[in-house]
C-alpha cells in the first residue's frame, strides 16, 4: 500500500518542491496551503507522515501541531522551517509538554528529503 504524506506550507513553491522530490519514490503526496486546511485533510485521510511549515499566516505550525496531536494523530510530524526565533519558546513548551515532533532546517536538498522520508517511512537509508 502506498504511503501518504501531507505537506502543509503556505508557499506554493515549497509544496511543489516536496511533490517533485517525493513523487518518484511512489509516495502519495498531498498538499495544504494552511494549517486549517491541513487539519481538515487529516480528518478525512490517513497520513503516514506530515511535513509542516512553522511560519504561516493564520494558524502557525506550532498551533497546527498542537491541534493535530490533541486530536489524537500519532504520525511523525516534521516541522520544516528557516527557523524563526519567535517560535523557539513555543516549540520548547510543546516538547516539554510531551508533544512529539522533529525540526528540520530549510532549505533541504531533494536527495536529503528523499533519504529522510525513506528512513522515516520505510526504515531504509537511515538519515
């Protein structure tokens, strides 16, 4: 069965780069342009992995992460960001409160994204 990935990012170029990098790996990659849209999509589709932008208009990545975890979603969530210092305290609090997530630095090379995704979902080519 094909693994499903959701990319939540307000930047269409970032969403497209994730799709282009991962589509040849036989993953189903869906995209959402906001935290709200991503949460709506998770309610109707089961995802194996979420890549989540941190700085977005409306609901930011930390708020999206908390809502997903509070709704009971257990899939790995990777926050992919150029790392905005204004979110550091929120991420520390979320980690201290037991919310599970990882943080990755933007930009990420396509080959590194593929290797990381394969390691997470298939347990191959550890990153």
